[in-house]
């Protein structure tokens, strides 16, 4: 193999990609008929290109589909979050407390068990949170009343 032929071998990808001038292409084709290395390389490149073609044929629509589904889920999610099921970790995240705290309070929380796993319905949890808010504000009102009563009773009663 002479020096000029070795140089031509470097351009096999240019040839394959059609990035050569007509003259270079003619020279390379001549080289190719006599160069098993380049013949082999061309075959490899062809296989690679086909594989890439297959991947982009298959994968891109899948990714697009996933994106669309994700967007749809987000859009639907805004309207119908009540159907969502949470696991213990999800609930801990929602309530912004450690998982261990959720586990401690399992009997207070509206949980259900399926396939040996504890799950929560988001709408039940939201109602439960609402109940806690009501309870808390009621307790505060009670405390406020008691405090007020004490203040009122204290000067007169004692
Ligand atoms: Zn070659």
C-alpha cells in the first residue's frame, strides 16, 4: 500500500457521507475496488447508519409520545388530582414530614391496604388535612374562650 492510498483510507467517511468532490469520489472509488480495509469500513458504516436509522425511527416517536403523555397527565392532573394514589413516601412528601412520622400516624390517617402495601387516596388526605385545620381552629377558639373566661372570671370569681 503506497502513501497516497493510505491517505485515501482516511477519507472513507467523507466518501460515505458524500462529502467529496466528483473528482475525489472517482479517485476514492478506484481506491475502494482495491482496498479491502475501506470496503469493510464502508460496510460497517452502512450497518451503523441503518442501526441509527432504526433507532431514530423507533425511539423518537416513543419519546414524543411520552412527552405528550406527560403533558396530558399534568393537564388532567390539575383537574382530577382526587384520583391520585399516594404511597407512604408520597404522603410524607405531600405533608412535608419524615416517612417515619407518617408511619407513626398510620392509624390517624385515611390509609388503605392493597397487596400488602399501605396507600392513601389524595382526595381523602386533602379532606383529612381540611379536618385537621378545622379541628385546629376549633381548638384555638376553645383555648381563646378559656383564656378569655379565665381573665373575665379571675377578677370577679376569686
Ligand atoms: Zn482504503
